[in-house]
């Protein structure tokens, strides 16, 4: 019994150390200087300060733009966000029919307009005007507050909505995001629908490769790393039976530090969708929701498509459609480049925007 007690105490001690380490690591991650991306990769010169990287990115942002890449006219825009100026490009739609809709694109955590929406610009502007912008701390925008995986960036999306409302007051509005940017778009849509933020109207949301719950997805990744990839098969079953994903779930709770560091509780996309669906059901209009995901996404599992769709199941106020592109990873440039008739992406976008244009004003 004494030996068992010592073992139990030792195990508890190890667990406490692991949890404290994870929490401290979470704080360090949230408070770290923002990464600045350059030309399809992280700026390799780690000796540069965040401010110097920011200036380098702004120069490259001005050099590589919709006009130089696609011969498409655009307007460089800047508007106020919570952490300083947010910068991006406003690209007009390809036709007068499409110009009645404006989509706001939010890139994923730490990513930028140059790494994500640019790859889909010809496809997106066939349906709407496109405002693509860098969230705070990333790319050409101001800020030094790290990334919040959508839990902070939704305020940046609302700032972009205010900008579009002032510039194009009659335009229908669609929020689009990839990964954490999709999480931010969902949270922003919920704020608009439920709390009446930013004019109180949004017509649609396109969520690309995002999670239903950040904590659940973190636990799944940690469980795979702790028990299924690192251990030999002959003992893996024993670790699963004795521990399962309990330790992983405990460590994954550190993601709450991300939201705490920004002064609020963690928001989960599925909860925001449920809240928006409940209010939208009493509205005369219908919120269009399109969920896009790669079938071979190793970072955010494809079953999040079903979990997100289930959050609005049965709601009369949300029309949900899904598109799983086979053999595609989490990488935006790959997922959104597969637009031939063999997959659902192009067809899903056509149906989605047709429904947006039919929405009652």
C-alpha cells in the first residue's frame, strides 16, 4: 500500500508539472511576438524585431497584390481595429450581377491575405466584391497581441463589417474564413445576428476547414501525439485503456488561456452557431451557411463538418450546405484550387451565392 501511495503521489506530481508546464507554455504562446509571413513562408530572419518584419511585409504587400498577380483592379484599404489599423484589399466583383454582394475574408491563425484569399480570388470575385484583410498582429496590419484562433479576431471581422457597411451600405454581406479565420467569422456572424452588432445584418457564412470546438480538437491532437503515435502498438492499447484521452483533455484546457488573455471566456464555433440559429429562426431572412473541408485534413479532422452542421440542425433560420473535397489537406491553396466538375466546391459556391441574392432585405 505504501508503494502504491508513493506511485500515486509520483504520478500526481508528474501530472501537475505537466499541466503547469502546458499552462505556462500557453501563456508564452499567447503573448509571443506575432509571426510575420513573407512570400509563402515564415520570415526566416529571426533576428528581426516584430516591427521590422511588419515593415518588410507591408512593402511586399504593396508589391504583390491583385493587380500584379491577376491583373485585377483593387483598392488598398485601411480601417480601425481594436489593436490599431487593419489593412487589406477591396477587389470589385467580376460582374455587375455579382457586385450586389460583398464577402469579407479572414485568413487563418498567423496567416495573411497573400497566403490564403489570393489563391481563391478569381473564384470568389465571380460571385461578389472581395474584402481580404490581415487580422491584428498579422501581415500588414498593426498589433502585437499574438493570435486568438478566432476568439479575438472576430472583433477584427466586425471592424471590417463596419467598413463595408459605410462603403457599400446596400450590399449583401457574406463572412468567409479559413481555419481560425472561419471560427472568427462564425463568432462575428453570431454577434451580428444575436446582439445586433455592425448593423445587425449578415446574409451568409462560408467556413473553410474549421473546428466545432477548439478544446475538443486540441484534445484530439494531443491524444494522438501522447498515446497513439509515440507508443509502440503492443502497449498503445493499454495506455488507451488506462488513461484514454484524460490527460490530453486536461492539457487541452490550456486553450482557455487564449481567451482569458483577451479578457473573455473561450467561445466555441458550435455554440455561436447554435445561438445564431435560435435567433435567425424568428427572422424573415435565412442565414446561408456553407461548410467546406478537405477529406484528408490531418490538422482539423473532417468530422467537424458534421459537428458544425449538427449545431444548426432543424433551425428554420439557417440553410446549411456542406462540401468535402476528397484527398485534400488543411492547406487553403490546395483545397480551394480544386474547382473542376469532379468536386463540390464550385457548384456549392454557385448555389450558396444564388441563395444569398434571393434573401429578403
